C-alpha cells in the first residue's frame, strides 16, 4: 500500500472533497470563505475568521515553501515505527494558508524556505492522503 501505515480516514459527506482531491485529478482542495475571501486549512462548516457559513471547496495550487519542520525519531503511534525518522512540517502555500503535513524526503534535505509540492498516495475507495515533497 505504500507509505501510509495509519488508519484510513473515514471522510464524511462534507469532508470528502479534501480526501478525494488527489484521487480524482491530483489537485489539492481546501475551503475558502465566499464572504471574507480567507482560506482555512480546517474542515469546518463555518468560517473561523468571519463566522459565516459560506465556505466553499476550491482548488489551490499545491506548491509553497517549508515554513517550519520537525524530524521525528520516535513514532507518534506504533504503526509509524517502520517510518522513523519522518518529517512533519508547516507549509506556506503560494496561494493559500499554511498547512501541517508530512514532508517526504531525508532529514538532510530539509531547510526552512525550501520549495515543496503536494503529492498524493492513493489508499482505498478513491481516497488519497496528501503529503508534500521537497522540489529538487
């Protein structure tokens, strides 16, 4: 099955566009408020900035820079033991919010400010797990 060794997400009808992003066309989808225009990295029904229920799923370019990162040498859960060390990073999208994500690559390749892009791992039922990788 690839890199993913955790539980498979159980998307709801509302969160399905996020989890199907990479499975349908390889495009990253996030919520953007139609009222205030701000992106939110969280799957919610109400905008965390203006409070309106006017969020809409939109495609966002999956490229940005590594804003911060942490190399994990101890697994967060037993199913991640085989993947140690792994990297969790905060990605500032070129056009969108900051996202917390797994960053693929070796710890020696990581540096704040490095260019990254989204990649998806297909898991099952058309769901896809988004990761980011360093752009060579």
